């Protein structure tokens, strides 16, 4: 089992979608968390809406501040736009996913980000399953 941390700036869009999609794809074989370097007060409403479209409810999720406990827990850290604000822990595998921030975007754009995250999450789960 691998522990995967999805990190972005606000933990209100990309990382929330990634954690939820990863949890569904991994189906208990791996664990996921998400966090942000400067978390928002709530998950972005368009993100809630597009995730409901695929049967996942993130409305009750609370953005979480990235901390050292998260970093120590993670075997793999997937960063999505937090750049130098994400701490580095030696011995941890890092993957950077360049993805548009869904904040303030129209629903079709947010759907596109969700679908791209879903594709990447599927590939990551398959890789971790094979390891």
C-alpha cells in the first residue's frame, strides 16, 4: 500500500478532485490525502458540482493546511501548482502535474481539469498496483 499526498495552493480544487478520484480508483489498495500551502475556506462550488456529476460528493470536505505530518506520511507527493511553497522531504517521491487551476473557471473548463486529473490518477494507481 502506498500513501499519496496531493498538494496544491488552496486545497479547494485540483487536490480535492485528485484525492477523491484516487480514493475511488484505488478502492482501498492505496491511501490518499490532500492539502494546500494556503488553504481556502471551502472547496470551490464549481468543483463540488463537477464532482457530483461523476458521483462523488466533496461538498463537506474542508481544505487542509499542508504540514510536516502530511509530508512524513506520504510515500508519493503529487504537486499541482504549489511550487516552492511545498516542502521537500528527502526520500519521498515527487511528481508534478501541471494543471490549470479551476478557480474562477467556467464549468466546462473545470470538467476538463477533472477529466485530466482522472486520467492521471488512473495511470498512477495502475503504476502503484504494479509496484
